[in-house]
C-alpha cells in the first residue's frame, strides 16, 4: 500500500500543488486544546484564513513530512490570500485579480489546483477580497461591495462545475456609505458577525433577516478580521480590543474593552496604524481561556494576553527583539503557547488607500519570530525564544506533526536584508520548541512566488483539509 498527501495553495499569481510521500507524516495528533469546533463553520483547520473561527492558526492536520516533495504552478493572474477547503474536498479560493482588482471566487481542482469555475464579485474594499470563511454546507461566506453573499458550488448535468450565489442578505442599511466590511465570522447561534473598516460591528441573521449593529468609538477603525468562540466575538480596532456578545434583547453589546499602545504611526511592513493582529483565542483548558494580539508599540512591540471572561490582563511581553519588531500577522495560539512572526519592513506591492505614511518611512526586512508561554498558574508569561526567521507568510502550527509551517523570503544577495525582485521563496518547517528551521524546500524566485505575508501560500505544506490521503494498491 502507498499513501500520497496533496497540498494546494494559491500564490500571488498562481495555484501551487505539492505532493509527497506520507510515511513521514504519521505522528499522532497532539491533544493540546484548540478552540472548539464552530457548528456553523466548515472543517477545523481549513474553513477560515486562520484555521478556525477562533483564529488559532493551528491545526491537528499533519504536514507533508520531510520526504520527497514536488510542486506544480498554475497561473491565476490574481492574488489569492484565502484558500479554504470544505468537507467535500474542493478548495475554494478568494482572490483579487491583477486586472481591475476584482474580487473573484475560484473553485479549484483537488488534484491539480487548476480552476474549475470562477465567479467575479462586486468590488469593495481591499480586505473585502481577503476575509471569508466556509460554512457548514461548504459555501463561501463573503461580503462583496454591496451585500452579504454565500457562494456555493455544484456540478452541472454536462459535467462542468459552477459557482453561484446561493443566498444573500443585504447589509446596505447597516454599513454606512463609503464604508466596507473587512471581517466575518459565525457565532454559535448561526449569526454572521461582521466588522467594517469605519468601526461598525454587528451581526446578520439570515434565518430572520435581522441585521444588528454597534458603532465603536469615533476615530477607531478596523483593519483585520473578527474571531468567534462560545464566549463571544473578538474585534481589534486601531486603538483597542473588544469582546462583543449579543444582549438579552438581541443587540450587540461590549462585554469588555482593552486599549493597547498603538505607537507613533504605522510601521513599515504593516497595512494600518495599530495592531496588525486578527485577535486569537487560545488556552490550555478549553482552547479559548485567553485572548492574544500584538500591539504597535515603538520601538519594540508587545504580545498582549487577556483572560477571555473579563478581559483581565495576564501579561505584556516584548517580542520580536532579535529582528524587526512589528507584525501584520495574527499570532498562533495553542495550549499555553503563542507564536508571533514579524512583518517589519516587508515590501508590499500596494497599500490600502488610507494606510498613511509609515514611521520610519522605510526599513529592511530582517524577519523575526518569537514564542511566549503563559505560566501554568496563569500569572504572567515568559519569552521562550526569539529568532530572525524571515517568514513571508502567516505561519501555521500543525499539532499533527509538531512543526510550524511557513514560507521564507531569502535574499537574492546573501547577507542582505534589502528586499529584491529576485528574492527566493522557500517552504520551511520550524521546530516550535526551539524556533529552529528543520526542513526546507525551494519554491521559486520573484513575484509569482511572493506570499505577501498572507496565508495562501503560508498554508503550504501542512494542511488545509487540502491535505488528502489517497491510498492506492501496489
């Protein structure tokens, strides 16, 4: 008998297929608690950009191991930061085309990564073409420039595949003119919570048609996605982090608020002035005991940890001290451990129109990654390691093989931290105990392989439910 694992990801301009022998990926899953499965979302590990609705960026699915690895590139002429995989095994990618910057959903072939169908959506904000999730019926839930959509797929009588809008609920009355939804996540009652760039948060219930909103304080904007757990919905603005719940009368309610140090301005390698984190639920007992994010303090950012129940601070730990101290990525959270990757100085090809100047105006991309553990008694945290790993994607922790998986950006000129169009991109496995890179595989050089500090290629070798085992007789 022989097993094969196939992993599919979408890169800046391509879909990539990786195949490896599975013998080296048979480690028993680590039973470290992760956020509980959301009954209104697709499979854990593959239904959201950050693995689950708690945004843990961790999964029990194993990666490809260290055996022989091959890759295949299929051009899509689009940036595809979100590649999700439902229970039916068909990856769905949410991309933004290079021509016209049009958000477009793609259904990909599970074997090759080639597009089977595509559906252009109405243009909206930049992040409107990034954050989405798969629901429990394998439908892509995404907000376009006008309304809330559920995009489903089906096989036509002639054998071709189709993407179509299965259901929609207008948010026009809830989202002010000129504003746009940037984050989405379902709660445990089936409501879809959303947040807008202008600081409006709320939920839509398509069973009743109800749309309820809450305006967060004036001057606070939202540039990252939302996270949900049984305790409520997390939203981080450019000033503070909130846990939101629905009050007895069904209206959104602030359970707690914690402000953070947003620094003197947007750092180079970040997309907004404030935290770059989609806040993460994690914890050693329920998987949602704590909340974590990275602030924007200068010169050194801090990892912040709060108790989920009441927002009580647990710790504030300086991180990314060895490399560039700034992060646009959501932290990984699993058990008592949190992992943070630096994006400081990363050369994004484009910024949101309201990003503003960075402070300082520019910086080299030196990389950096840190691990912080909450103490067993819950009274404080400790920095376990701090490295200069040059991660170019949102890393993902696999509890199935006990490795962090990401893509490294390696300089075209050895020893240089200055980005170059000729930089090389390499899939990498990192030991979570030490931060040491233990295995690499070269992908390619130049823009087609640039992972842009996003998850699409960052998920690379580990796992979406994109990890498929095809057993063949021999």
